[in-house]
């Protein structure tokens, strides 16, 4: 997985928005947005959130974030088991 800061930069480029547009849409000033993204403050916060989830053995913050984006977070092992089962079922149908 790429570093968070790289993923964020790629997301900004893919959105075809500039930093000022993204900052305005987020409701923050361009200078604060620069601190968040360009100076890696958000990356540091992401690292802290991962540390928090590991220490507490809780994915609740991740689940909350996924819910905000209308997604569901599942453990990698469960995802791999589901995709293996789907491939198996597709093989039966073929």
C-alpha cells in the first residue's frame, strides 16, 4: 500500500481540483490545508489513528470512516475468503 500522503496527492490530482478548491470544499483555509496535506500533518494523524486502533484492538474508527463514505470495512482474511469462494462458485457455473 502506498503511503497516505501519496494517496492523498493522487486523489487531489484525480479530482482535477486544485488545493484551494479542495480546501474550500472541506471548509478550511488554504494554509491549513497545506499543513494537513503538504506538510504531512494528516499523515501523522493517520499514523496515530492506526496506533490507537492497534493499542485498543478496535476498528471502530475505521468502521466509522467507512460508514461516512457509504462503505463497509472488513478484515483482509475475510475478504480473501469471500473472493476465493466467489471464484470457486464462478468455476462451478462455467
